[in-house]
């Protein structure tokens, strides 16, 4: 990359055919590098929405609606005052006019007051408008003397009256299926009398970090060791999606221990494995998954950072983590075999061990799958336009996600653009995808993916 120094790998040639791939554990790896689009499509085609469940509306924050919701009542449900003041007939309210106060209406039960020309009713914000009144005059615009007021301003019909249904009509759609439920949606549901709401399923996830070099934070570091931080990152990302993290484990690069740890992890809907998915002699994850009967759907995606990314699924021998059966489950029978039984799967995501690679692949592949399982309809990260502050060119062999800072509508690359550079990632709040061979100039408008920093 030019303009923002982004180092490229040396001597790398994109493998387009499995015959060019390296040998690992004396076996030919037959899964070719695939595009982001194909990887995402494979993942989303394999995953399924979990069954809906019912929750109190007040507890539905952050979940996704499992059905459309229509308003039961108009808002407001009756004509009411927008101000503290007096309900009047506008045609009898010339400036300097005297009116007789005939009653008082507070917010609450309708007292069924009536106002005629030459009369006024004391009224408060939110109170029902008396019959015959067609305007509210603010209390600041009158002078009261006993049971009479003098109008100090001209009054027009309709002033400071909130008309029935002016905000929301009865039968109007207030929440769409697959929409994330925010604080204001919860308030709107409450305003319509919905005490409960149907939401998408709850995704249970496990995290497994691998590597002899890793030490739990707080432990003692030996030469060559580092503190294990990927679990903390993945835990936060999962919770931000709305998933429930049931367990976190660290496993050394030892085959039997890894198999046992995976067995524990696949009791959940999702298992995320950090590290161990490349081609080194200590990258044992693929072999362990194969031994447990996993179907590996893809391995290695043409993006930078994050090429050694794995996705697969493992059949579960026990009951699904959900209390009710999955909707839309696949036939458990492999192609070419007979049978019509159903089978539950745990979906496996093998992320690179470098933290930036893990972060990028989570956003692009894991997050959409989890959102789909939870019932979301919008699976894409939020994107906003921004003005680029530097020249950028991708002369590498893969699309490159540039980490940067989005401030005041301008995007600036931040820190070292390398897969280990956790500090630079921590200072960024947006990603810019630079396609293979793409060049961008400073001041160009680009679309960037954003997340909360």
C-alpha cells in the first residue's frame, strides 16, 4: 500500500487450484483458497435461525423481533394539550378579549368539559381537550383575574393541540420481523400495551484459545510466552452481538487435550477456536475436528488479514443447546446415504491466532452467522461514507481491510497495518476494504465499516 504503509507478504503466490497447495501431515489439503463472498455464502447457507421465544417486553433489549408488530392504538389516543394553559374557541380570542373560566382539566380521567365562545377551561399538558375547544393558549399569554382571563396575544385554531393519531395510526407497523429491539422500540411496545414480545433464539457460544505460548492474564510469563488476549476480544465481540458466552478455555498444542476441549465446546451452538488453523506442525485443530466427525466446509479465505480461517460443523450426539428443536434443520444424512433423521450441529469457526486477523474474520464471517441464528434480517456491519485522508493502493494478492479512525467524516489509517498490531486496532473504530489492485486518492469518498470503539 502507498500513502499508508501497509507491508505485504513476500514471495506469496495465490493458490487457485488445490494441486498447488502445500502438504500438511503427509496429506494433500484439498480445500482451495476462496473469495470472501463465497465464504460468507457458504456460512450463511449452512446456519439456521433458532426457534423464537417469548420475553417480557422490558427484557427484550438488543434481541431481534420474531414477528411483525402492529399498533393497537393511535398515538395520541385522544386530542390533548401540548401546554399548560387554557382551552378556548379561537374565533373568540382576539388580543385583549376577556373570557370566563368555567372549569379545569388535569392530565388523567376526562371530566367531559365543554367550552363555548367567550369561555375558557384551565388545562394542563397531556390533558384531554374539552369539547368545543379548538386551541390552547399558553398560560404565559394570558392575565388571570379571579374567574376571568384576558388574552394577550392572537390565537389561531389548532394551536398547541396534539391531535388523535397525529404520531401513529392504529394498525401501523411499529416493529418489523428481524429488527433489533432498542430502548425506543421497547417504549413504543409498552405504549401499545404489549407486555410480552416474541424474539429470536439465544445463541450459546464457547471460546477455545490454543497455543503453548499463551498464559492467562495475571500469570507469570516465561521467555517466549505472551498473555492470552484473544479470548477477551472474542468474548466482548460475542456479547456485543447478543450471544451468551458459556465457556472460555485455553488449550496447549497437545492433540488429546485439544480433542477433549473441543468435545466440551461443541455442546453449544457455536464454538470459536482461536489459533491452530494454519499449516504448521503445531496447528492441530483440523485433524482434531476430523477425528470428531466434523464437516469442514471451508479453510482459507482470500482476505488480509485473516487468510487461515476455518468453518465447519460437528454433529451433536446429545440434545440441542436449545430447549426446543431447531427450525429448518437439515437432514442429518450425508450426501449419497439413506435416511431421513434430524441432527443438531455445533458450528465451528477457526480464527487465526493473530488478534487483528481474528477481529476482521469475526466481523466478516462469524457476526453475520450469529445474527442470522438470532433472527436478524440485516446481517451487514454498519457502513458510512467518509473522506479518505491519504492515498492507498493494494498491490497485494488479496482484499485488504485497513484499520483506521473515523472522525468528523474523515477516515485515517491508524497504526501498523499488520495482523499482530493490537494497539493500532484498539485505536481504530472503522475498517476500509481495499479490493485487489484498487487505488484510492486522498479526499475520495469511500464507504467504511464502523463499530463502537
